[in-house]
C-alpha cells in the first residue's frame, strides 16, 4: 500500500513540475516568436504618410467597358396545377 501511494504522489508531482516548466518555455518561445514577427513586419512596411493628408494610390485598375446586359426574359409560364388524390 505504501509503494502505490508513493508512486501516485511522485507521479503527480512530476507531472505538475513538467507542465509548469513546459508552460514557461512555451510562453517564452511564443513571446520571442511574436516579437520577431512584429519586428519583421515593421521593417517591411514603413509608417510614412503624406504630411498634407493626401492619399497616394499605387495601383489603379483598368476600367473595362461593360457590355449592356440584354433584358431578361421570363423563364417560363405559370401553369396551374391540380392536386391528385389517391
């Protein structure tokens, strides 16, 4: 009986220590990763705005002339139906 109790207590203690250490290392790794990604994004996209408040457009798509759509025709006629009873 004493061996089983010691085994259970040691197992719970080791699992608690392992989960806390794992949580600590994962938090530190994720924080470092997010800080690095944020730094990379700030380098790629400089925060420069025109001083006068105007907006600069880098890309203007070509405007296509739309063909006029033909008038829609009615898809069919209304047909009254009669219920058939068995």
